[in-house]
C-alpha cells in the first residue's frame, strides 16, 4: 500500500512540475511578445492586401441534397453515409444518384463543381469500389459550363495502413482529368 501511495505522490509532483513549466513558458512568450511589440510597429507585423477581397456567396438551392446531408450525415439517426466506410452496393448506387442529382439540380457551375468534389471526397471515397465500376461525374468544362462525364475505376491500392485509394479515369472525354480518391 505504501508503494502505491508513493507512486501517486510522484505522479502528482511530476504533474505539478509540468504545470509550473507550462506556466513559465506562457509567461516568457507573453514577455517576448510585449518586447517585440515595442520594437516593431503593428503595421510592420501585418500584411495588408493590395486588392479588395472578393467573396462569392454560394447557396445550395437543391432540397434533395440538403435532405441527404441532414438525414445521412455524420450525426444522423439513420444510416451514416458521409465519412463512414460501408461495403453495400446500395450505398454505391446512392453515391451515383447524388452525382447525377448534383448535375441536374445545381445550375451554377462553381457550386456544381464544389458539390461534386464534396460528394466525391466524403461519400464516394468511403464506399467499397471495385475495378471497372462506372460513374457519371459532373465536371467543369473549359467553357465554364458543367457537363456529365463517365468515369471508370481503374486501380485500387493501399496508400498506407489500410488507407484505400481509387484511381478513376474518364471514358471517351479528352479534356477531363483522371481522379485519385482516397479516404481520410
């Protein structure tokens, strides 16, 4: 019993010393920050933009996509399909449907591209894809319009410690790029 108590005392002292060390570090950082603020003006520590900031506000007008994010999201009460690995073929068909839905529902090309990349990275990458599976994926063409391109799964490989990656290549579309999807 005495050894156990000695162990607790050592742990407590060790944590006390660590906390003291942390407090001293914080005080020294504050001290150096104060000294540097006297030496250098605030304007020399900040970088100002020369051009005004242009902000594009993108608003999702698609109710089916909103419904999907609400009911199949990370904290949904039904089946979670966003960021959760599943092996069912039905879940792959849901991902295919979402990609086609994005193309038909969203008319703004920038928003369509953003929604497509979100679906690819958070829904399709977490499905159990097999070689030669085909998908229609909306892409942004050189004329800044959205078009639907058929992709096929080319290779499956392990990046590191079970992190699976999928190589997708476009079928019969010369300007579309290949896609590398991976989880995590």
